[in-house]
C-alpha cells in the first residue's frame, strides 16, 4: 500500500472492555465539540460552510483536515492492529457527530473506507491486514468497487471480471463509472467476477494498490455529478488487463459473495446507526420553525407530526443499536435482523422527512439557511447513500429465503437473547468480522418479542400507558403467529416463486415485527437512569406508529402520552440535546 506522510498518528487504543464505552463516548463528545455549533455562520465546520461546499460540489477542506487530525480512520481499524475499533455500536456513536452535520462528508471522508476494508478483517491474511491498518492510521483512504446487484443504483451498477493470468494471478477487466473516492483512494477493494456462472461462488475479492498498476492497464474516468452527496467525489475506473498478483486475493477464490453477505450486515447496521443523527438535525430545525415567535411553545397543529417523528427516531435508534450490539454478542445469528433493520429504518426516515417538510415548508430546502436547510440536502443525499430501492431489494434478498425456515423451526420455540443485548453500559464482546454468520442462526428477536409480551401480559386491560404497551405487544405476537402460518406455506429455498411481489411483502411484515421487538427490548432494558426512557410513553407512541404501518389493532393513545413525548422533545431542543437514546449533548 502507498505510504501516507505528514499526518499525526492515531491515538493509542482504549483500555480493557470495561473502558470501551466510556472511551467511545469521550471521543464522540470531543469531536462534537471540535466541529462546533452547526448553526454558527462563522463556524468553518458549521452547516453554512458544509452547504456551501455542497453547492460547489467539493469536499469541505477545513473539516476534512480536522477529521484527519483527529484520526477518524482509526475508528475502522481493530484495536489489535493499533486502531480504535472495538464494538460496532461504539463505532456508530463515534461517527455520529460527522453524520449529524453532513451525510456526504461521513461517506466521503470515513465510512467508505469501512465498507472497503471489512472483507480484509473478515478473511485477509495477516500481512495485508497490518499494511492496511498502517495505511489508514497514517490518514490514507480505501474504497470499494462493488459487484453488480439487482435493482442497482449507479454505484452498484456494472462490475469487473478477473481472469487467470498465464504466469499466475489474475488480469482485471471492466469499468465502473461511479465509485466514491476512486481518484484519491490509496487502496482499492475489488469484488470481481471470477466465474461466468451465476451462483454463490461467482465472485472473488482483491486488495489492490492503485500505485502499482502497470501503465495502460488502469484508467481514471471523469468525475460524475450525482443528484445527492454532491460534496463527495465520485468518478470512474476502467481496467484493461490490470495485473493482480496472487497475494492480492482476500480469502479464497469464489469467496466474494459470502464476504459481501458477511460484511454488508455490519455496513447496513452502521449506516442505520449514523443516518438517524442526520435526521435528528432536521427534527431540531422543525422544532425551531414550529416554535419561532411563540416564546418557545410549539404550535398545536404540529404536535402530532413532531412527537411522531421523535418517537420514530428513538425507534430507529433502538433498532440500529440492538443490531449493532448483536454483531458482537450474537455474531453468528445477526444477519437477518441486520437486514430487517436496514429494510425498515430508511423507510421510516423517508416518511419522517415528509412529515417534517410540512412543518418546515420552503425553508427546509434553502441551503442559505443553516437553521432550516438541512432537510433538502438530506432528502437528496439518502438515496445516493444506498438508502433507496437498491438497498431495499438487497435486504429482501436476505430476509425472504429465511422466512419459511424461521416459521418452521424458530418462532415460538427459540430462547430469548441475553438481556445485555438491550442494556446501555453492558460489557459486550468486540466485533469480530470472522465470526459473522450468513445463514441459519434462528431468530432471537422474534423470541424477544414473545418474551416481552409474556412479561407484560398481566398488564393487559389495566389501562394507562403500561396497559397500552401490553396490548401492543400482544397484537404484534398475534401478527407473528399469523405470519408463521403464511410463511410455512412458502416454496422452498431457491424457488423462483420467492421473487413474487406478494412474497416480498412478507419481508415488510417481518421486519416491522422485529423492529417492534427492539423497541420493547430497549424499554425493558432501562435501569431508571433516564426517567423518560424508563417511562413507557415513548415506547407506546413508537409502537403505535409501527403497528399502524403493519395494520394490527392499535389502542388509543393514553391520556398524556403524546404530551409527555412533546415536552421531552422541547426540553431536549432547548437544552441542546440530541433526539437519540443517549440524549447526546450537542455543540451549541
């Protein structure tokens, strides 16, 4: 890998597992402070400066320099190799200050490297692992050259082929027109077709140093303008007989699809864990708009929209947090739930942005206004960030083939997951890409849903918020029973009938059910430290909205439930706190 000079070394890794969470929180707080008040027009890292960079279609140079100085890339390198990566949920927490301000910046200067190098942590040999760690810790970048996927957006369209070379190794051919950081990455991780036949052994992964390409075998294509994430740098690459040495192969020949499935569950979960921070910024803008000129009180006509979006963001955070923790605690069993979370969270965020657009009106699309303009930018950025149709289709491809097996052998028979999965502050194992499973493993979230409903059963019919929570939990379990009966009749794995739209709709129902399980689990896991999260009001509202989307019976909201959630939202807005489970202290 090409050496990177004149950058500060990354800080030393944190201490024992008991210190991991505190260290990650401290790093996130430090970065939040350094990035400063996003609404200050004089702040070089504020929204006005980031919006201006987006308009210029360039990365923000001062903010990129700050992230380099802070060694952001060290967040993607495991502690065993000198970095800071311990747990996936803590990685998301460390990245949120960046995504809270600009999704394009988060992708262009950070998370894309994580997408690329996951395959190396999962299956790479020791030498390339150490080389890649040194490169990132010195401020270098990696990018991923995806294989082509069905329903692909521009980033996932087209692919490369690698054919055996006469003297050993492979020769790489093909082009992709849209690759993030193609021109400035110091390492390329290429998913190339090595077998013309379709199937699970069709692709392989290669780790390439772009500086070692022979003249005439690799060509950078012109920059591509995208509708969203305009501040990120997209361009193309074309290979014409680019020599790939034997030791560039990551894992074994034909391991590409399996490595993609293994690493994508991390990528999906982390994306969901960080983009909620961007939506948080828009929610704060909407609260500001709804209370402007009213002595801080929110106009009544916006109460329902704002409280609903706040509850949805807490639900999204609960889903992502549980998925991220499961990657370390239950690594062989997390793949289906990770896909379900990635399936649900983008849909909820899109609905939320539509609701907030009604509150913000035209101001939400004015990039000259840091107080209100984040909406328009985020609406454009999310589809380019993989949160559009292509991401939905890839998640369905993971979930649908599993449903019959889960219905026949897992639902209502499996044991619940460990309670640590839902408890803030619990000491959890580190993320190990090598341990991640891609098939089987049962369904611990369905088991959690059934367990939560059983514990709440005695409260059904008693009224109040806990009574409503119990009714909702039972309604979800009833829906799971109905889904089980339907899924038992599905055709076997591999049948073309599994692509029927009526079958794909089952993934909607399933994903919403396990999302409800995450909300119930997080609520049950509260220890009383945060009185608002320990109270059922937010969970009742969040589950009522999930239940409405699912079409199950939803009880009327108890008296005071919405008011309680609204009061907390206004309190957080006035106090400069995030609308996440952590109530993150924001720079202001």
